[in-house]
């Protein structure tokens, strides 16, 4: 099957975009607040079991603006790249994926995390986003290793990672505090040299 076509665009120093014929991934902007607020609000019960405890002001415009500023700062410093996932045809926000904990030096690695709005889940959007992000991490950022951690009960997320060519590496006790409690996690990884696993294909 043909490889997914994606582009890395640097129109300005603080801009990064990945796109193909169906999806656009880019840094969050202030004007995305209404879409973000609506999607996160209606998906709250769906998302809370897998995320850190939501603050009281989680969905306020002020908290969102602070999030956007923090994302720009982390991107500018090379620490993380938070991306929103849009359907390209109508610019509908469906979720987000973050390339975080970027480590250079001997490690050359990062951690990815992601979320999907409830009404868009199970439609292949996140797998398509991974098909765009993985080549960018290995080719654009020139990293060697991608890590991802999942709560063992999150079978959907683990299936997604395995489909995308990630391998299970181990079991981490009390790894992250999720929804108010410390949870064990299963660690997954994919290396730049894993060329035969989870081959990046057309996102259709």
C-alpha cells in the first residue's frame, strides 16, 4: 500500500504542522477554545478514567489560554510538541496527541500521550494521527525511541499501540497518578530501527 503523505511546514518559528489529505495536526491556538471546550466537556466521563484529575478550572478559558502558552513554551524549548488533531475537510477538532519528555543526548527519545473525543472514538482517527506523528519523530526530530504507557485496563489504547508497531516492554508499578489514584502502567516502545513493525501506510 502507498505510504502516507505528510509534510512538515515551518511557516514561522513557533509553528509546526503535519498534514495529509484527511488530517491536520498543529499546535493549539487561542481561537480553538470553543471547539476544545465543547469536545472536552461532552467527553468528560469518557476521558476522566485515563487522565490526571481535572482541576476545578479545567475547562475555563483562562486555563485553556495558560495551556496554549505552556505548549508554545515547551515547543520553543524543545521539551514537548502538543498537537491538536483536526479533520482537514471541515477543521473539526477530534482529539490531541503530544510528543512529550523529549530527551536528547544519549537517550534521543520521547514519550507520546493522546486523547480522543468520545463521539470520534473508534473511527481510526488516532491510528491515522500516529501514522503521521511516528515518521515525524524519527525523521523530523531525528529521535531513536518512542515510549508510551497505558493503564492495563485500557485495552483499546494497548491495541492501538500494538497496531502502530509498538512492543510491550514491561510493567511499571504506581507509575502515574491518574484520576486521583496511582496506577500501574504497561510500557510500550517503538524504535527507529523497527522498520518492519506497524508499517506506516495510507491512513484510509
